[in-house]
């Protein structure tokens, strides 16, 4: 009996050592990040802000449709990654970009499909979302990085004064939405004591409120503005907001999206302000079912209002010798897809590809030399 017990203890020790050995940690993969630099900026006519804000995006083009799409040429990529900048005073510019260090042939690699989809819309079977309560959670990382965009969407803090969100929260593909003229970002904070001094309510949980900061300028890629009318527009459904002042909270860095096979347990995570749970921050995680070069198809339960949420994962960063959460995508909306004569639905996130990483990072830092490590 003693030798058998010793053997079991040794096996458990070896198994534990293997599980916690660095080679078994899900590593952030090294990525070749190209350079995206502004070339020419010109003034545009002031927008009219006539569009109604849409809190979700729909597209009939599913995974197979996207995989059949032609790989953009170098010139087409430059046009897609050119961008408009909307300023707080209502002025608008367009910036053309140059792309350097890009191997266009790599974009043609076929992405492996994974799993199946279900014929349900946005909530898949049992609702697996978790409402986050209490300032000890809401005001601490990573939940504190989720913010409210005044047009009704969610955003994520990605720098000391920058918020990443979905482009459709700002622009409907043809015009800027009405709320974009005086765009604000809301940060949850506890209500002041004098606001809740009623003694009869002292037993209730502490209530939170939004503190708002105005947006100084907003960047939207032309791939969204030009592409929203066709099937590929969702690929570029992202925007970056620059605040008028620093927010003084811990933020979550962006990263190049790993493949679905490289994700820990194949899962992604995100938190947002779903409309059916008004005022609450809602967290969820789920497995990625399929992927294309630009999109992640998953079954995370979500409702309008969650769009724009930063999709993140936690992996081991070898160079820093620590675990890091990074934003690898932006939750966009859902897609109805016909498969074998049956309507099926995916919730979709826009992946941060090396090109998108280079662009967003440059918007944040204004220096391409700080954007080579994805």
C-alpha cells in the first residue's frame, strides 16, 4: 500500500508541475505588426448628424460569405484604413494613410472553422450573463475599464484618455448619429452621501451613478463608412474616442487577436451595459465557435447596449513574465445566416488584426515606434 500511495503522490506532483510549468501557459503569440502612418489630411464639410443611433448591427454575410470575399489589394487596404476624425466643435477631417511592412499574401491564409451555431437570437438558451454589483467590483479592474457611451453603447478604456468602441455607435455608414455632436463617456461612481441620506434606505446597497467626460475627437475608419452598405462593412466596426481630460483609472491595453485555437479554453470575455438590465454592468464569457481573418463568431449572450464592449482574454506575456489581459476585439452585433435552408444566428466581434492594431495604436500614441509589439 505504501509504494502505491507514494506513486500516486509522485504522479500528482508531476501532473501539477506540468500544469503550472511555463510551457503549459497560454502565451500571447508574437505578431508581425506593420506600420500605418497618416499621409495627407484634408478638411471635409461639417457633418449634419442626422442618423439615429443603432445599438446593434445586422448583416446577412456569415462566416462562409466572408471567407469567399476577395482579399483586399494593397491600395484597397490603404483606402479601408484611411479615416475620418470628428472634433468636439463639429469640424471633420479625412486622413489618407500609407502602409509599410505588410505581406499581403499572408492575408489570404484560410481560417479554420470551428464548432456549430444555434438558431437563436442574442440570448442562447439559458441566460448566462452576470450583473456586477457593488463598488468593490465595479470600481476595480477589469470591470472598471467598461464605460458608457452617451449614444447608448459600451466602450472600454484602452489608454489614459482613450476609449475603444464600435463605429456604428458613432456613424451609421452614411452619416454621423445625432448624439455624436456632443459625445460623452460615462464612468460609474458612488452617489454622494447627501444624495442618499434618507435613513429608511440605509439598508440598501450603495447606488452608483455616471460621471460624464466630453469627447475631444473621434476616429472612424473609412472601411466602416464605405463598407457598411455591403456585406464586409462589419469588419471595420470600430472607433476610438479621445477624451478631453485623463480619466485616472487603470485601463486595458489592446493586443493582436490570437486564433481561436490559441485562446485559453477557446473563450473570450466582455462586459457591457445591456439595455435589458438598465444601469447595470453585465459580464459574460463564452467559447468562440468560428472565425474569419476579421471576425470572431461566438454565442455570448448579449443585448443592444453591449455593442462596443471590448472583448478580452488573459494570457501569459513571456517578455514581461506575467499574466496580462488585453482587448483583442470589439463586440459588434449579430448576423442572421442561412445554412442548409435554416436561419441561424451568430453574435459577432471584430478582431484586432495586426493592421487594425497598428492603426488604433497610432491613434493612441501618435508614434509608430511604440506600436510594433502586438
